[in-house]
């Protein structure tokens, strides 16, 4: 369980991007922990249309992914699903999404895994991201604590001020937090492979998501 905490009282939202093909219990659990620890007003799940770092075919049909996400978060008033990237079409660049969201929200935190954060320099206009969002970097509780500056390229590192071991502030004023979250060994790839092998995915996804997958025969071929 996460033990990090945002110290200021300004209203903030979390943005959780990905293909969500399909959404699973791991996604939902870490989002809930982060929402609670950081006192986020809402967490927005934003499925990509075409992910920049993956084969376009990996994303899967956008309509089905949206349907499963909406079913997964139903009943949690703090979780929202946005079709912003799907409606925009084309390659889903995070920078474009953040620029759109900041017109509506005063403070945004992008939720990202540690491995992806360490490769942020491969993202589209990555240096500019730090002027539009803070980051909540998910880490494993039992792992060696990561050093935020050490995870980033020089172009970003020299613009950081270390506030404490797990918090840095960018020159933009945006903050970067390391946040240990519960490690749940589930992946969308694993779920798709189980379904291809005609095996059960019960307890790996919410029942409402499992129902959609079974009724529509998703991931069977």
C-alpha cells in the first residue's frame, strides 16, 4: 500500500493513460491507492487511440476498451473515463492530452510506472511535459528507493530541486513524487494470453469486465 502523500491542499486530478486492453484489477487498485494518498479529486482513465510506443494493433478496438473501462469504474465516484485521445484520433501524444486538460483543471498529476518514467526521454517533446503536469511515479514497496534525478535525462535533471528523498520540484513549479504501490502481478498481455488458451481470468478483472469479454468473445483469436 502506498505511503506517500501530497502536502498541499489545492484541488488536483490524476491522469492515468494506457491502452487498457483490457483494464484489470491492478490498474484499479493502484489508482485507488494513489487517489487516497494524494487526496486527488478524481482520477481520469484515458485510453490511447494509437499508442506511440506500441504496435498499433496492441491497442485493440477503442469501443470495446471504452466499454470495459466504464464498466470497471462504475460505482466509484472518484474514477472517470475520458475518450479524449480516442476522439482526437491519430497517435496519442501525452503532451497534446495535457494541454487540453489544463484548460479545465488547475493541477494535474500524470500517473506513471517507474520503468516508463525512466524512458521519458523517448516521449514526444518530453521536456515540455514537465511544464504541464506533475508526476506520480509508481514504485514497488520492497524495491530499493529510486533517485528521481537519476531516473531522468540531464535536460530535465538540471531543472530539478530535490525537496526530500521522494519529492522533487521542477523549475515550472510542478512536483514529481515517488509513490510505493501494492505490487499486483497482472498484465493485460497475460490476460489476453489466458483467454487465447481458453483459461479463466476470474479475479484478474472486475466481474463486469469479465462479463463483457465473455459475451463478446474478445481476445479468443
